C-alpha cells in the first residue's frame, strides 16, 4: 500500500512536488501519520519528528521541505521516492542549519541568502567522474552580485581512493571551470563530508592533508561547517 505526501517549494515555483511512500507493513498506522504530518505542514505547525520508520526535517534553508530521512534503526518497511536521506545526510542538514543560526554563522554569512538543494542521483546535477558522480547537496550562497555554489557529498570514505580519486579531484576541476568562465561573480566548490571518523582513514593517502583535498569530517561539527562556507563568508577569499 502507498500514499503521497505533498511537499512545498517557495512561492512562485510552478510545480507542486510529491513524495511517494509505500509501506507493505503497518499500512494504516504509517498512512495515518503521514496525513497528520501533511496537515501540520499546511497549517504551518510542522516540527521535526521521527516515527521510527521515517523522519522529517523542517529545513528552513532548503528549497524543498520537509526533507525525509530514513533512520538507520528504522523498524518498519517503508520505501520512499525520491529516496529519503540517510542518517549521515540528515545530520549534515541539521549541522548546516544549526551553524547558520549560531552567533558564528550569523557573523560570517548573516547578510547573505543561503539555500540548500537536495540533488537527486541520476536525475540531478552530475559530473563525469568514474561511473557518474551526483553529490547529495548543493549549498548556494548569494551576496549582492556574487554567488558561491558548493557541491557537498556526505559519505563514508573508507573505500575512497585517496587524493587521486576523481571525487576528490572534482574541486580542482570546478576551480578551473570557474576561471575559464570569467566574470568573477560565480564561485564553484566541491567537498566530501566524511561520516567516517578521521581515525579510521589512512592519512598517507592524503599527503597534502584532508582540508587541502576538500575532505571535511562530520565529527568536527561547526569547525567543519565554517571551513565549508569560508569562501562565502564576509572577509573570506573568493
């Protein structure tokens, strides 16, 4: 059995998107809960919550909300299209919004508009890296006539091939595109947001260091987020 949940884009967007949710077991309970979530969303009373099968994030900066995530401990068979966030992706969203609302975030990017876009695998913005690379998120910062676009992919890095991996090299490729495009008003970047602890990675595979290879660690929390948005910060280098 299945159901649809209508999400929301900002006013003026032409299409009203939907999640398609199927739940072979516990259909009645999950379906009823989804309808309650949709009603609270429409009435402006929505808050972050998790049923054990699905979680919902009211991502204020996201161009589409709510964002659905599938907890690692989920105890009900629920399938979502587009695919729900995993725990690491949901944690990145929470960290981004928490940092932007912190005194440090407000000081550094408070005068800019910041948007978050979930990038869909095989249907969104992709790069010809290996068999195709679709970073999970696009963080878009606008200040005046300047804009910074960062592609961010939260993932485990145990199987990433170090600094010679194409996903690591994407950041340098984007810098070259930025320089060729000229104009100096659009700045491109790419980061891997590691959900794997630093202690479990081989530093020898990253001889220039992790940050130089555009690898940040979820465990570093606000410090990592400040680095990710440093180019777009007031006083930062473009």
